[in-house]
């Protein structure tokens, strides 16, 4: 059974993905002087936290291998302040959404209502233990409906991500291990070929795979054991459970209205691959 939190995640995720998949965000960040798209990614996403050191970003993002964050933070902020990266990230994301959705959908009453309801949910959850969500929550909610929808969807994405990290920590699954389990879950074989993993040193990947096998989560072929599948399912179920509180702010009628308002927006973005 699909939970409310899972259903809304599926509907909102394509809105957030334009930040990473579409060209406009990278172009805005590059225009500021960021050398690579990864510089822009780390600088823009971490910007709500302020000028924190790489160790803090590494802890909050969780899923990157040792040393990956430090290649970009704090050097990405030496010439571009966090506030500028944050503004560029929003400008590019909103421009992508407007291009993909077109004027008719971007300026529709349905999108305005989706933005309002998403923002209502996104500003209603407790912040305790939610570092990335708290950072986004500290920012003003934009007045423009398309910007408000992107901002609120991104807040909820970070809220869910914070809960996912908590679920992974509770299951003693590290960030790189989480990518391996996700790859196996998606049917990618060998899991080391997954895009978030294949660039890592072979020795590092081998150690991660060996560790998962010793714990009985993967078999010799790099596929789930029964225990591995059960662990992955528990993490996902707890992630959904921890992602639910924002939606308690919406009545059943409002939830139904939000799902209906998001449906054409999500369908259009999915058809375009959020690009």
C-alpha cells in the first residue's frame, strides 16, 4: 500500500529534479564563476547552512564518499558567496520549470493552488533533527507561484532526506553502502556500475561490497539476500513514516486537492525527464 508520504514524494520529486537535470540551473551557477557542475551542486544545496566546513556538509548530505565534499567546499564559496549560489539555484530551477511546463500550465490556477498547499505542508513540520530541512525552512518562501512550488517541494525533499539519513544510520548503513543497496534495488548489476559509485576507487568499492556480504545483506553475486531485501524495505518504510508529519497540516480534502493539482504538473515534467 502506497502511503501519503510516498505518493506525494512521487508527485513532487520531478519538480525538484529540474535543479539537477535541466540546463538552466547549471548555467546560472556557471555564470557566477563555479568551475564545475559539482561545485555548483555543493555550493547551491549547502548554501542554506551558511559557510560551514566540508565536514558539516559531508555529515548532512551523508551519501558522498570520504573526501568528495572537500573537493568543492569551501573552495566553491571563496569567489561566490553562498547567498549568490542559492539565488542562482532558484532562478535556474524556476526557469526550467517555466520552460518545461509552458505558460498555460505555469500560470494556471491549479499550479497556484498546488504551490499554496505544498508550502502549507512544507512549513508545518518540526525541525528537530532535520538539518537540511531546517536550513531550507529558514529561508523566505517566494511569492511567485512557480518559485514557491519549487521551494516548497525542495523543502519537503530535504525533510524526507533528513529522515532517510536517520533511517540509514539506525540500520547501520553508510552513505556509500546506501548507494549500493539502491543500485541493487533498481536492478543495476553489477551494483558497482551505478553512476553514483563507478567513479570511486576500486579498492574502496571492494571494501564496501565485502562489508555488505559479511553482514549477510548481499550474496556472492552482489544481489540481495533475504536479509538484505528486508533491511532495504525497513529503511524505506521508516523513511516514509518519518516523511509523514508535514502532510498532517493538510485536511483529507486538501490532500486530495493537492494530488489532483500536482498530477498534470508531474506528468508534464516526467514526460520531459525534468530536463
